[in-house]
C-alpha cells in the first residue's frame, strides 16, 4: 500500500520532458529516492543534535527557565497594571462628557 501512495504522489508531480528517456524513467524509484532523502535528512539532523551541538548543563537550563518564567510573569503583571490605569483613566475621562 505504501508503495502505491508514493508512486501516486510521484505521478502527480512528474515532469514530462520532450527528450526521449528523460522524465518518466521510474516513478516508484524516484518516489523512494525522495523518501530516502527525507529519512536520511531526519536521521542526520538527530545525529547532529545528539553529537555535534554544545548543550548547556541541565542545571543551568533549569535555572534559565525559572528566570524566564519569573520575568514573563512580571512583564505580564506590568502590562496588566498599565492597561488597568489606562482603562480607568479613559473611563473617568469619558464620564465627563
């Protein structure tokens, strides 16, 4: 079944060439090649993340996460307070009219 799905997709995106022997040599072979490229790309990406990327220590990541969470909450509270001040101020201003 999987073979039929990838062959169908390859047929939909097939490029037909006026030159003999170019364009439709093997639909399923080209679809499998594209599938293998994607699989290899994903495998290589995980391999690079696992072995070639410098990660910070787990404890430092936890501390950084806490700092970001605290400042996010503080910023949200500051925005809330400014919004309330403007809401109250504008409400009182429009009551004058």
